């Protein structure tokens, strides 16, 4: 029923008509205000009811039989009758108008697009090219029709229309204004609803992702209380979800990590949008700890989140692997260190034993005894220095135990200390020594025992490279910034396949009799002293190793021996 209809009976007097018109005017204002205020703050959940209710009020005010709101899709190809109201005198079939092509009523939509208004007070007034529209109206039992477009940014997004089963003289201006206004209001709230729905569906998608993700997602409030934890969190920690949610996150953190995390957290919640990361231990239900690597983002200010979002990974396995690796590294270092000590002490013992033999042989020769004892003393002191270095870990720190020494002295020492191993050979395998030392002192700041060891290693290698005898040359010289020591032999040279590897620890071609440490240790000593050790010449004529060390006062040195 359309109750307003009764207010406007035919044949009323002029005055009465005027009073009625005025009353109508008030009613219009009231309607407009009530609808407008209702929609300003409408709860989206109640939107559909609200619109249908408003359509009814419009329909009753305008005394029509159908009110409809058509929305036009994004591609601007289809329309749907989204909302509608019908008086008791007419039954609408909205299913006929869902997701239909605009081409179905070309005149109707083109007219709206162009003229902004479709105004057909009487069935007889349809123009010839409005055939489809007219047929549709007749099919629905409707005769007069008025419709206005709702435009947004220049394009038509919706249509509001009224229709009546009676012919009319004309559609009042009021009604058209009302339709335009209502169209705007409805369309805005519909849009809001669509945005909300899109948001909700993306939220649902997000939720589904989170629920099934193996990544752990947690949301904390500004006090650090867990407000949300994805299933992966409970799975990894062994808690039920409700045992975690509502709890203070820091309660689950390892006591040693809490302080640091509190600092990061309370720092981060001061800064909206900030992203921080941390690695820490989290207690599982069984009391064991797992390592978490988390990225936290402060979304406390974001009305859609209102939380501090944590994205965490369980990195316990990585930590275990790293710890194991560190352990192996340590063992390797210890092993290398031990082997290095053994190597140096072995060299020292070889020298000492050699001189003990000299002492036994030449016990009566006071001068030889004194010389031998001197070498034994130096060698033993050198070995003792090696042990001390290990004890104090001075190896790690360059410069410790360093003093200004003459490289020439160290070269002489190295020759004397190794002499028993190469000088006592039978004539046919004899090694001839050529010592070509720089005429003036070559001062370097170094650990004397370490540099001596380097030279000993090089001399021993040279001697070992000439099992059939040859010439061993040890030369020193200076060039500007550096002091040089060169050890040359006339052996076979280094096999091509070994050349790349000879400086690696434990690489040896000498089987049981070599440890493969001499060059590795020597190079690291040289580097620690700011110098280097490398092969300068290698071939059938033999090998030359060059040891380069920075001179103490390069500016005062004169080049070459
Ligand atoms: N002068 C040289 N001539 C030829 N090959 C050499 C020479 N010096 C070193 N090499 C090669 O380099 C390898 C590594 O030498 P390195 O001094 O590091 O170990 P090593 O002499 O085998 O054993 P050790 O630890 O007892 O010194 C040797 O095994 C050898 O093959
Ligand atoms: Mg060696």
C-alpha cells in the first residue's frame, strides 16, 4: 500500500491543494534530513536494511509503485538491480536485472549517460528507439518512469529510478532532486561497503595464509601482551594457542635475552611504522629453548592492525650447526697450534741433537765446544719462546715480544742451527753453502725467534730439496722500505701439481718425514710482521723463496748489499 496516496484525493479545493503542497514540502525536507543523517554514520552491517528503508520512504513520498537502484560494474558493461522497493500494487522481479548487459536497454542507459535524466511521465511518451525499455516497463506493468544517474568522477556508476503503474502529468522537481541526492548518498555508502568487503576478503585471505604458514606470526599490544599467535607458534613451542594468547611475550623469553629484547621493543613502540629485528631464545612448554629470529613491525598506530607484528623463524637448527662449526674450527685451530708447536720444537731438537753429536765428537776442541753450546743455547731458548708464545697466545697479537733485530743475525743463526742436518753429508751428496749477507745491518722490528723459525724452515726445505747435493744460498738485502731474505737451492724444483698447495697447512710431498707445516707457519709469520713469503723462482735450476719484511727505518737504509 502507498498510504500517501490517500492524502491527495482528486477534486480537492485550491486552498486545500496549497496547504497540501506546503505539507508535502515539509515532508520532503523531513525525509531528506532524516535519510541524510541516518546514512552519515550508518553501520555498514545495517546498510542493506537502511537503503531499502530509505527507498520505501522515497517511494511513499513520491507516491510511486517501484523504486530501484541499479549499480553499474567497473567495466561499465553490466548493471545490477542492487536495491529495490515495490508498493503493494506491483511486484518487481529483481532477478531479471542482475549482472545484465547495458545493451539490453540502449536508449535508457545512453540517455542517462548523455542527458542525465530519463523522464517518461506516460507510457505513450516513449520515443521509438526506447522500445526495449518500454517493453520491459509494460512487462512489469509499469507506465511512468523517471531515472537519474549517479556520477562519480565523470562516469555513471549507478542509476536511481522511480516507476508507477499509472500515467502521470509530470514528475515533480522535488522528486527528481530527492532522487539525485539519495543516489549520491546511497552510492557513497555502497562504495564504503564494497571497500569493506574487499578488505574483509583480503583479511580472510591473509588469515588463511597465516593459519597455514610455517612462519610464525604474532601480534603484541603496546605492553608486550600476545594478542594473536599463528598456529605455527603454538606448534613450535608446544603450547595450546590459548596458553600463549593473553600472556606477556617476555615471560617466554630466555632470562639472558629479556633485557635486550625489552630495550628493542620499547624503543620500537615509540616509533610508528618502525621495523626491527632480533635473535633470541624462547622457552617451549617442556622447558627447552628454541632460537627465534624475528622481524617486528610497529603497527600500533594502524587502525587495521593496532599491534606490534612479529614475524619469526625457528633458527635453532642453524644455531646448532653454527655451534658445531665453531667447535670444529676451534679443534682445528688447536690441532694446528699443537702441530705448529711440535714442528718448531722438533726443528729445535734436531738442531740440539746435531750439536750434541758435534760436542761428543769434538769434546777436546774448546772453541768448537763453545760455539756448539752457544747454538744449543739459542736453539733451546727459541724452543722455549715458542712454548711461551703458545701459552700467552701472543701468536694472535702482532708486535708482542717484538724488538729491533738485524735480519743478518737471524740468517746466521738459522744457518748454524740447521748446519748439522745438511753439513754432515758424505762428499758425493754434499751441500755447499753460499751466504751473501747485506754488508750493513738490516734492522727489522720482529719477534726474533719467529723470523729465525721462518728462515730455518726455508733452509731445511732447500736442503731437503737437494738429496743428491747442491748449492744452498742464503742472501739478504734491502730495497727502500723492505728487508729481504732469499733462500735458493739447486734442487729439482716444485712439482707443478704441488705449486698451488705448498703454503697450505699439512701439505707435504715428503710422506712421514714431513708435516707440511713449515711454509704455512712461515707465511703466516711473515704476514703477521707486515711482510710476505713467496716463491720467486721455480724451475729445473731450483727454487728461490723470498721473505720480505718491512725495515725498521726505511728512510735511512741504502739499497742492495
Ligand atoms: N725448496 C723447495 N724445493 C722443492 N719443493 C719444495 C721446496 N720447499 C717446499 N717444497 C714443497 O713444498 C711442500 C711443503 O713444504 P713445507 O715446508 O710446508 O712442508 P714440508 O717440508 O713437507 O714438511 P715440514 O712441515 O716438516 O716442513 C714440501 O713438501 C715440498 O713438496
Ligand atoms: Mg718444510
